[in-house]
């Protein structure tokens, strides 16, 4: 994935032990290609050489590679006559410089480049050595990345320590001839450890005694193994500089650039003002003390490689003042730069700086505030994965542009901190916009506790390294490659499906936002479908866990099994809570069993956390301490709180509840759902109702009865025997008393057009991917994105606004309508913001050749509307169109603005029954 082809694909080829990528320069395989270099041969490793004058961080990584090869081969030390690997930095390694001077090593593509490296098999590198594998870095991190890249491609996962991924044993590993040259597309690529209490906080204190240099050594190495180079350290009540004076120098030595978060200027942690600040955090009233505080930060930073945050927010990551204090903030930045210049003794432009346009700070930018061109402008998402602003196409500045992104957040409409809820497909879609619009100076992502964000974190950094290597078509292969990297090829396809599956289900509504009312218990069998989706993932995860080698169990538990089991249990808990309350309102005695189930599921949540604490001898104790059950406001509860349940008092007799929650069953129609359900339930004593229908073509199936005799009836129609037209039938239920249910049936004398989605009972639902034709532009399906199936969007994303009409880009959907007349078209799109600074992204809709109606996907810019959009993870707008006649017609979606990602279309005549995910996709005529 970081190579010109995916490094994970290379890892997969290794696992299959075939030289599938031998044609790729410096490809790593398990069987020899022509002229391949033996990195490991018959269990013996090559000998690694480096110059002691090289950078300490480079030497550390080279030694890490040596250790990795020893672990891979199972051999402690190479033989004296072993093949040679020469690694070093240009200008810091005499051996490397000699190869360059002799013309044996071509470094023209890496010299003077940022963090670049070349890996190449060189013939006769010096007297007595016939061939050597040479890795040369353009700078310190170039060498580090060259070493760790080889280690990863040989089979060592970056997550070996952080997720207990075992290192496989390799008897043979070969490197093909040719030159593998790499350099990053984004200059600074980093992570932000944030919102770290209670989970990361508790674990770090238990494991390391705090957020000290021992903790950060592990973090720094992980960042570098992932080809990242930048860190915003944990900051709530913590300071990487002040808590352990050894941490910051260690970052510099190892090769990690340190910064401070968007609201911590001048290399000072937020907590340090609490510890040492004098007076108010208010530049208008306390400038002298703040300047002194900041001067101390830059002085302490010294020569450590850093990216200095400038600007200012209010104390505690709050707005600085009412309104937009543009002039004050311009003064602050100017004074900060003066301090930087005075302390460093050089032009402040020589010290890399970043201004984070986070939340209200972007208002200052919009109001016209500007900083010197050498300062990086760091745009931000809305904390929910939707980028707020990007630079104009083609607009450049010396400091460049960047993006601050989120996988974790504390704030409205609700915290999300517990589990991974981030689809790599959504991250890809948003960060591709950043790459397309030239925001390539800095990408940093808030990863919360780091665990359990392993997959999206690696994807984010991989994509930052080389966006061109991961086009949309390779997204499924990425997850499979990542699974192969951690677990080998045998189960990789299924593990990838599990990873993609659980992140999709968690992303459509983050767990912290789910409650007893989220999924409908009466419409579209929604709650049952959700339970079935999770149950399927659970069953498959159990099967994989039983099949994998024992040494992979800890990693599989953390990366796959636990998040699936915990998420499934969580969803089941709130669905059971909803059933309990619904049943109690109906007088069902089964409400009491649901109350017991809620308690059991609540206890199961605690048990799963206990299991996580116990894995690998308790290595990850506290890492799942994050509370997640019992939210009532945006902030997390102090402890998990079991949902309130109700008891049903016995009254006697039986009751009937119908699909849809009304007095009459929803319509049964030839082209709609093929059955409707009726629940027949006890209010106290066991029941045995007799069921009959007054027409022979109405079929009634019965589920097995529970202990109280409760049953679900499935009502369907024998369409071959049912008369044509609209009819009403009656179902009679008798058990001491008699109840009747009216059934409406429509069997139209109609043959829908082949390939058309068929309107049924005034309702049609279509996944955006299932278009009949695409016209103009380049339309791409983003697999797995969104709440139901996928997303569809147009490229290039930098194309200007289109005018809908003849020849313009559009998608056609063939719908066979029941009748003429008005129909409401609801289009569901991803909650993308207008990153160009406008007032919403538009598309247009029409039927056949009717005039396109332009629709703003974000007509309401209020906080309330935004809350709903990010909570639902979708935006929807409804437009009334006219169907000219019964039969097939083209429903058309037009591209207007870039960045609109279509997910679904729902056509309705009247109100659509309430649900979260909407109706299942309609039948498509064959």
C-alpha cells in the first residue's frame, strides 16, 4: 500500500509463497526470482551493515530491522559469510556515499527529497562482496522508513507490539532486483492522542507508570513503522515536555516531529498553564505573562525538530471570545512569531509553524484574517469526518495546507470514544478531496486512545504516504491485505469482510447515539435485520477464531472478535430495551422476559470488558474502560448505566400486534414485501389461539410458540391463485375471545419493465449503486460506504459546478410506476460539507426529460440540522416530481457540485413508515 503497488498486496504474496510480484523492483517474495537477493535463506539472515556516524534514529531503526529478521528466521545472528545489506543516510554513511560516488547506486530520485529512500540490489558494491542489498535514505527518516518498509514487506506487522500480532517464521525471503524508490506525498503525517481518559490513561499508568518516555518510545516506533512522522501528544492533564524531560529529546532522536494540539500554542501543553501560568488565559488582559509562558515553551523546544502551533483559543479548548476577534488574533500571531525569531536567533519563517483553523478559528479566516505565507494553514473537519474547508484549486503558498481529521471526539451531539466507528471508505473519500485540492503539507488524525483504531489509523497514514496507490478500486483489497498482514492469507478474505462489516454497522450510527428508539420494532423488520446482521458477523468471527492458530488469538480478539461481540451485544441491549417498553405498553407478559434479557446483556458487556482486560496476561487492562451505556446528553456517563425497563402486570387473555403498529396490516402487493407479520401474545396465562382466513389464497405461517404460547404469524399470498385487482381479507383468531385482522391485498394485472425497480404500494427504494445508466464525467462507486450498501460520486472532484441538462453528468434509474401523478423523491447523500466555503453542495433531480430541479443538500445551516446529519451519518432532501404515466420512467440524478456522494433514493406517495435505515431496496423486475 505504500509501494507503487500495495505493500499489503506484497505481504499477501509473501504469505502465499509465490513470486507474484517479482516483476516489481525490489519486490519481496518467499521464493527466488531471477537474480533475487537472499534476505533470509534456509533460515539464515543476511548481515546488516551501517555506519556508526549515521543518525541515532536511523541506527535504531536499522537495529530494529536486524531484530525483526532474526525473529522472522528464528536465528539469533547471521553467519560471517552471509549476504550483506548496507543501510545508511546520504552524507552520513561512508559506505553509501562511496557507492554513489562509484556510480553503482543511483540516488538521483531521492537526493534532496523529503524522507525519500531507495532499496536496490547492487552488484560488486565493494571488493570481496559480489552483491548487496542497499537501502539509502535522503535524510534521517528516509533511512528509517527504508529499513522499516523492508521489515514490513518481509512479514513483520507494525502492530506486533501494539496488537500482539505474531511474527511469522520465514525460512526464505528474497528481494528482487531493481530499484524501489519511495517518498511521501504529504509532508507531515501524524496522529493525535486525545480524549485519553479513562482508557489510555488507565492503561498507560498501569503499564508504564504514566505518559513517560517509556510509553512514548512505543508510540514513536509505531508512528515510524507506519511511515508517519508527526505527533500531537496526549494533553488532558498531561505535558510530554513537563511530565518526563526525556520524552521530547527521545522523539527527536528517534525521528518523530513533535507538535502541540490545535489549541496549545508555542509548544506549551494546556495543563502547563494550570501548573505555572499566572493570571487569566486572556491576551487582551494578560499579554506579558502569556508571552513569557510562550517564550519558555520555544526555549525548551530547543533544536528538537518541531512544528510549532501558533494562534490561540480560549482556555480549555473553548472559543477565545464572543464574536470574531480577528485583530486580536493577528496581534497574537505576530507576537508569537517575534518570540520564535528572538529565541531561535533566526528568521521565524525558518521554524515550521501551523495555524489550525478549528471550529470558530475558521471564522477568523473567513473574516479575512491572514497569517504569513510560510505558516501552514490546517483546515479541519467538523469533528465527525466531514472536511469543512479546502484551499481553492491551484492555490498554493509556501507553508502549504493541511487537514485535521477525527476518528474520536468529545462533544456534541454525542461523544464517540468507545470502539472504532470509522469506515476506511469514508476516510478515503474525504481525504481524496484533500489530496485533490492540494492540502498536502500536513495530515493529522485524532485517534483517541489509539486502540482500537488500528485499521483506520494505518489506512490514514498509508493514504497520506501515497494516495495514488489506493484508488477506489483497491479499497476492498486494502482491507484484505491488512488482514493478511496481521493473520496470513488463509482467513484474510473472511477477516476483511468482518472488519468492513462491523465498521459499516458501527458507522451508520455511532453506538453512543443508539437508544431504544433507534431501530424500528414495527416497520420494515428493521430491528430484526439489525440483529441478524450482527448475529451473522458474530457467528463468522467465532468460526474464524476457532480456525486460526493459537498464537494469533490475542490479536484476533483485539482487532476483530471483541469489537464485533461488544457492538453486537450493545445493539441487542438497546433493541431489547425497546421491545421491553413496547411490550409493556401492549400488556405483553413477554415484556418481563425482555427486562431480564436487558439485565443479562448489560452483564455481558461487563464480562466482555473483563475478557479484554485478561488477554495476553492482562497486557491491555483498562484499555476498554470507556463508558458507553447510559448516555442522556452529549457527555459520557461516569459509569455504564443499565437502561430503564418496565414490568407488565398480568391481566389475562391475549393480544394482537400488527406490523406497522396500526390497526390494519400494511398492504400486501405482488411487487412488495412477500409477507406481513402479526404477533399474537399472552397477557398472562399460556395461549393456544386458533387462526383462520376467509379466503383460500391467503397463506398463514406460524413461528414456534414460546413458553407463554406467543407466536408470530407470517401472512402471505398465493399470487397464482389470488384474483387480480385489489381485495380485502380477514384473519380470525380465537382463544376464549375472538379477534380479527383486516388484510389488504393488491394483485395488479401488470408486467413491469425488465430491469426496472417496481413501485409497490406507493413506495420504491433504490441503492444509488444500482443505476441503469451513467452519463458524462466519471462516476465511481465507493464500495461499502454509507449506511446500507455503497456510495456513488463523480470525479474529478475539482471540476467546476455543472449545469444540469442535456450532456451533463447524470445517473439514470429505471422505475416502473403504478400510476401517474405526484411522487416524493427523497435522496440520501453522505453528510459532506461545502468544503469550498459556499452554503451547501447541490445536485439536481428529474423524471425522464423533465426540467431538472436543483436541490441543496444542506439548505439548513443551523446547529440542529448539523447535529441530525452527523448523528444519522446522512443527509436527506425531498423533492416532489410528477410521474407522467403508469409504467417505466427514468428517475435522474444530476451532478451539480463536486463532492456529493449519493447513497439511496426513496420514492413515495405519502408518508414513509418511520425507521432509521428506511425501506429495504425494492424488487427489480427480471
